[in-house]
């Protein structure tokens, strides 16, 4: 894509109404626009990153055998009353409104209830199980505070997956596979090393839930971690019983600040029992299905990636999620060759943003390249052409090098 | 995809609470699940159709030079008050709620206001124009009645595009290009022949807006049409002045029932003036931009396709939007060869649904194939194998034919 075509402008100054690093950098780079606290629009570059993250998640969830669906934002009061989760005293993040046709309506903040209810039309016997479904669903949550950019949204995109199994054995097996899939997602998104499966409160249904927590300074959570053994415990379940069960001493753990990028939850058979999602088992008896619920905050993940990968000059995108793999920059004297290279790179299928702007100064172009954070910068200028070359520089490295023009087309952008 | 893998079950009986053909067939086929009146979840087959429709629209809008973005559902009261469109007396489809942090919030039913407001951060001079943006945005509208399935949703997906130009000349040129792009979308989606650009009320800003109306019995609109001259007039502007202007007599027009699949609107400079989206023109003067607004109801379009293309047995998808191009059906005696063919077709990259179900009878499989409406049905059975062949049948045709097995792999699925 030609940068002159992009309508978004970069900014030198951080917006004054933002506290978080992710929002400051993403707005400065023109990835996001703030609509209101906790609600951000995705501009072309931001949408490209979001789609890359979605692609990674989609591949991993599909590989687990989960089928993609898309439920609704509008939610029925009657359904949520069944599980006592309509009441604002039980769930404090509902947005609710009134139908002109009469009655109250809610805006989806989670989807266990409608998904389990929907499956009543499709699951009759043990032969219809297991069913694994997932979706990329915009969630709306009436959060009291929203100062962490896209790390805590009133409106955000979630990938939520739900597993329905006919036995505890199958349920547990899938739950463990899902843990591995989640680990692959975070690994592929460039935060694997700093993301830890964390034991957290299981609520009424099970001993533990499992969170995926990423170490960042701006994190709103606190976990207790043994880095070497990769054992992590959320502060809410840090007690003697749990320490003993996990075979670790309190003094082997250090306190770290983290952001939760994923959460998986075992509902056992309780939720399906409440909602009446029963099936006829092999003995001919009607029994409830086993439910697992799995969520990745997709937009939050994007925020966490920025918090993790940036420097004072801007963002440093991991290649897997970068809006483009290569940033071709034409500086004075290099315009003609850059133009030709852009054509050649496009023919080759290279994912390239081409800074062809005539109005921007060399300094502005290089500052913008650092701010946008595309993994490989390729500069063409009078200076590089004297050596019959282009200057390549990785965003992660300080040093650049000159390579021959014809070598650029053979260069593997990783 | 193996049909045994799909979790959705088909139904012989239409749901009792649906009046519209599109909802009845789409629910019977397991494409949709009704969450409440006017709000439907998209199940795997339905989501595939929706993504195919989105792909067509995305290609055409990108070809116009529109950049894809994604605005928010949550809307600021203050912004919409600027244009006097917050008031329920002015706009009667708002869903509104209250923020826990204080203040009212709306749920987006249209996006001219936030998009024009957002662009104030990116457009400064005539050099920054034109800007063309589009998005696939779930819209929420508090409709009093919602009985037309996905043809009139309280929650629905829209592709909305906005053009911002620096002069009337450029603005008009783009507006006319957009008309052509819309015509290509409806053509590619299989409803081109029955879809007419229709003169409709322009409101306060311009003489006419332009609707794209598709002739269907279940349509909620009424237009006056001259089929041969392809002139169509919405009843709201059917008067002597308009007839004269368009050079047609009343008795040359017939009344037909239609559904509106697209609508384009010329705001002139009025909306940008209201919202303060000004730019510095070549003479150094601050002037408002020219705004065009273009919308396709994506989910409605899917409903209209079903209304247009079905028979008493089920849906007849146009290939371009079908959930799969080929439906391979294994009947008794054909299972082994079908299994091998499925592997071969997949290696070849054919988009195929494979009915490998062992629990379904031959009759059920064939009834389901008609209901699901995939363009090409390929049956493998003892009978076809006696002729060393498979039976192929187009969903649009009554007759089938036997072709040799090795010819199937060379068969071009259109």
C-alpha cells in the first residue's frame, strides 16, 4: 500500500486525555481513534493488525475442531434470568435498554447463556456431542473505569469458545488441548515468553479457573510467579492450601504486575443443568452436557503486544501481527528506484507499505517509520544508490546495513 | 467439510414463530438461529454465506479506493446533538443506555456523525482529500416491528461507505462511480437483474437519494418501474414534476413490491458544515467537505437472495455466495469411493461439503441437499458406480446426469 493513499495522519504529541502507553502510541500512529473512554475505532493500519491477530486465533481454534459462529449483541432478559445473571447486583457490567416494542433488552457482555440455549435446538443425543464453537464477538461492558486504552474496553472484541462434551473424560481432554492452543496463540502473537497460565479462582463450579497473564508494567492484575518452574498464582487464590497443592513455597514466588489476555473456565455440568441443555446418554438417560468456556480478549491482546513491544520512538510489532512486513521508504534521490522496487515487491507478493509521500521530509519519514513499527525498514536514497544498494534495518535492532538492490527481492522477510 | 462434523441439525418443519420465507428456510437449514425478533445468530453455514457476501462487497469498495475501518457501536450523546439527531423525536430507532460512570450513551444505528468527526483529526487541507472509507459495522436499531427475518433486523450487519471530497465535481464523479460499484455488487450476488436504482426522497440536502430496490413478493417497499427503460421511482417521490424530469409517463410505470438492498445519499456540504469538518482549500479558505453516504444491508442482502432464489424444497444459492460450491453425497454402496473422492477434491482445492453421515437415510440426505441449496450436487451410490460414475445435478435444474468418476475431478464448478 502507498502511504500517500492512507488517510491517517501521524502525530508527534501524545493525546492529552490518554494515560496508557498502548493508546498513546496507537493513536499517534493513526492505528486507532478514540470515540470515548473505553471505545476505540480501528483505522486502516489498526484493522490490519487486528485481522492478523484474528487470523492466528482462528487458525488455532479451528485446528481444535471448533466451528465458527456469530451470536448476537442483543440479549433476552428471560434467558439470563434463568441463571440469575440478569440482575445488576449479580453482574455489574450490563448495558440495558428498552425495546420500542415493549420489554427490556441487554447488550451481550458474555455468551454462555445464549450459546447453550441455542444448542438445545441441535443437540439431542450423545451422538451429537462433542460440539465446540467459537466466535469473534464484539462485547459491551459497562465498566466504571476505562483508562487503560484497549486493554480495558467498554466495547471490545473477544474470541470466545465453548466446549460441550458428553463426559468428564472428554471434557477434561479438550480443556487441556485448549490450554495448549491458547499457549500457541500467545507464542505466535509474540508474547509467549512473558505469558503464564495462572491458577485463579474457580468460583462456584470448580476449584480453579485458568488465566493467561502477561507480565507488563501497566498491568491491572497481580500474580505470584516462579519464573523457572513457570508456576503462576493469582493473588485471589494465594493461600497455604493452594501452595501445598501446587508444590511450591511462598518464598519461591515473586509478585509481578500482569494483564490478563485469556481466561478459561470449567463450568462442569452446572450451567447446562441450569439452562436445560440435556442430552440422552448411552444408557438412555437425560443428562446435562459438560461445558468449558474459553476467552481471549482480542483487542486487549493487541494493547498488551504494544505495551510489551515498544521503545521511546514507537511500536515494535512482532512480524506475525504487524500491519505490513516491510516498510519501503523513498528518500531524496531514491524516488525513481523506490517506485520500481515497490512494483517488483508487489508482483512478488511482499506485504509492503511504501512511503511515497512527497510532502514529508526525510526526518518525518524516518520518525514515522519508527512510530509505525513495521519489522523491516528499507530506505532508498541518493546515498544508498551510490552503492547500488538499499539500506535495510530491523525495527528491533539499532544497526542498519546496505544490501544490493537485486538482493532485496530475494530477501526473506520473516 | 464433513457434514458429520457440522453441529447444526436441519428441520423438516418451519419454525412456528416466523412469517418470512428467508427466516423459515435459513432456520430449517441450520444457517441461522433466532435469538429474538429481529436478531439472529449466524451458525457455521450462515457465516460462510455472510463472509462470501462480505468478500464481494469488500472487493468492490476497495476497488473504488475506499479504505476499510471499523467504528464503534457506543455513541456519544454530545456528538449526535450537534446535528440534532440524538432526540428520539428526530430519530426513532435509537437504543440508549446509561453509563455507570455517568451520562447517557447510544448504540450506533448509522455512522455519518462519528466518521466525519473522526476525520477532523486527519484532514487539514485540500491535499488530504479525497478520503473514502468503508466498514462492516453491526448496527442496532430499535425497530417497532421485525417480522421479515433478516430483511429487517434490530441487529444487522451493514457495509457503510463515506466519501469526503474537496469539490462538487469530484464528489459527483465518485458518487456516480459508487452507483456502478453497487450495481456490480448486486450483479455478483445474483440479484442484478431484479435490482433497480430507484429515485427516492433526498430530504433536506438534495433533490433525490438513490435506493437499490430488488423485486420480491415479500418486499416492504413499493416502487413504480419501467422494466425496459430500467427507470424506477419510489412512491414517496412519484409526482408530475419528477415524472417530467425523468422523461416518463405515469402509465409507462407498473407498481411492484421491492426490498431495499442499498441506499446512497448525497449530503452536499451541509453535514460537514454542521460537524465542523472543514479544510483549507487552494485559495486558503476554510470550507466544509462534500459528503456522500453509501449503505448496503449485508444481512438483508442475504435474506433477499433467499427470497429470490428458492423453491418449495429449499434454498438455491447463487454460486458466488453459496456456503460451498459442491455437495458430495455418499449413498449406500458409494461410501468408500465417496471418501476417496472427498480427499481428491480437497487436494484439488474444491470447495466441497461432504455428506458422510451414517445416521441419515438416503431420503434425508437428498432432502437436506435440496434444503441447503449448494449449487452442484454429486451423488455416489451403488447405482452410479455400476456405470463407473457419479450423478451430478445442478440445484437450478431438474435433471441429473451420470459422469465418469475421473471426469468429476476435471469438472469446473462454476
